[in-house]
């Protein structure tokens, strides 16, 4: 008799815990608005990085983050890193 009680308690606990887990999962996947957006800069000289940036972009979009991919040459990326545009100078990200 005690063995059946343990099984019943285990089943009740599993069902009760799934009541909390499933709605949280549905809320994340069903979120219609964008949490935030940013630009993902990728060098044009490296096809592997371009492929990975596409995977990252898709994964982030699934959780509500808008990631825009920009493919640029290293010179442009280097210049932007050393001399950022005036609208972002001095800002903390």
C-alpha cells in the first residue's frame, strides 16, 4: 500500500510542477513584441562568421530580440572601432 502512495505523490508532484513550467515556456515563445534591437557586425572576409551570425540572429529573434546583421569589410569595422560615429561617442552600452 505504501508503494502505491509514493507513486501517487510522485505523479501529483510532476503534474503540479509542469503547471508552472509549461506556461513560462509558452510565454517566452509567444511574446509578440521586441525586447530590444541591435546591430550584429560581421566581417565580409570570413564565410564561417557570416554563417554563425545568421544562426545567432535567428536564435535571438526566437526570443524577441531584433538582431540586424551587417556584413562589412575589415577596414570599415576597424575604422568604426577606433573612431565611432558622433551619436554613440561617450555612451555606455
